[in-house]
C-alpha cells in the first residue's frame, strides 16, 4: 500500500513523465474496469495528541483495523516528530523512530518506516510495542516502501556502483535483506498478500514498470505507445500508476493477472493507493471503475487528502482547515 519513500523519490512525477522519451514494449490491452457502485461515505477525525499542532494518517491496513501516521509536537528544542498508531479508534503515540516517518502498516499491526542514521536512510519496524532497525545494504541509504500481511517488506537501496536496487526483507528469514532479481535501476513500490511485487526501473524520467510474481517471473506493466510508466501501489491483483503517452499523462489501473489496463478518471491528479477491489484514492477523490467522486470533508479554505484505502473502503488521510492539519478517516466508501 500504497507512500512516504515513494513520494521522496518521485516528487514532481507528472512533470517528469511529460518530458520523457523512452519507448517501452506494450504487454497489455484495455480491459473492463472492476465493478462496484460508489457509495456515500462519511468523514471523522481520528484521535491525536492534544499538544500536537499537526497530525495526519498515512496508511491503513487492508482490513481497515490498523492505521498509522505522524504528528508534530512543539518542545523546548523545537518540533518533536511523533509516530501514531491506531487500533480502530485506540491511539498509541511514541517518539518517531530515528526522526523518520511511517510508510505502511499490515493486518497484524506491524508498522514500517524510514529514518536517518549519520545522514543515511535507515528503515525500521514497529511491532509488539518495540522499534527495531532493519538490516541495510552496506553501500548506501536504504528505504522501505510496503509490507504485506505475512510481514514481507520491500524497498530500495543503492549498490556499490551507485545503481538503485530493489530490496526484500522476507518474513521467513528475519534480520536479512535480499537484493531482488529485477530490472536495472529498480525500486520496489508495493507487495501483495501472495508476495507479488511491483516497482519501477530505469533512469529518472525514463521509467518502466514491472511486476515480479512469487515464482520469480518478471513482466512489464505498460500501455501501447507509452514513452514511460510508473507504478505507484498494488493490492490483490490490481496496481495503479502513471503513463506518459505523447503529450498526455494518463492515470491507469493494471490487472496483474494478465497486464491489461483500464484508464482512470483523469481528475485524479494524485494516485496514492489501490485496494484489493481495484478502488483507487488520491488527493480528494476515490475512483471505482472509470469514474471518481470527491470525498466529503473539503470546502472553502478546507482541503482533504486521501492517502490509503483498505479492502472494505476505509480511507485515511488528512484534513487541512485554516492550516490546522488533523488525521481523518472515511468509512463506508
């Protein structure tokens, strides 16, 4: 699921995609979108520390039970970052590990995130009330991006030559990190319950997208005629991302079973997450099929942002009202 490390690495993605010129081979065809009518949904504020002046929810697990986020508290030494973990409405607050931020949470309440040690990226895992540093590759900064129910974690780092490499922290082999057999310059962005991994590869602005199945087979995710693609998130047998097609940037959803694709409503300016039913969220919208709708809670001088969506339609994100940022949850969406 679909988050912080991805945004760090790909800020300004739309502008970059429009400028790319790398050709890729088409591997899919247009297909019917997932079925499901949009329902009315409601917004509520998640509990957060009373002395925090900014807080947001970043990720929700596929069941909708656990969520995680971040907050800032003013202290004598300045802003103090906090890690927030919700079990439904029950909040746990701890000092943010390594001055970092959470990026994902799984159905067992395990949170992963990225921090910093001596100026280099250092990922961590929060489980059973404890923070653990994850093993890193020796040649440079290491970052995590997603975790599945089993506890398998994916992310990226750099090798001795400075090349970006996709990484896996397998739950079956604790305290180890493995370099994935993936295309050159690969970054893993998502991992599904069955261990399917999606990511991007290539030079900045000339990306291709790939999917690695549990048996190790790697396939390309693309759209015919595209100049570059970037997959952002995956869940179930769906993935979502951006495609540069001539002078147009398309929002698409791929079916990981066969590489086919569906065009999304282009009013989704941001694609942050997709759930196992193919619903996509980003910015102030949720999309099902080829249509989308604005999420409730915004208005004059008020903005909302959806960051993550569970299988049952629970969405988490933030609400910014007169520069007061609070964590929110939408339900029955």
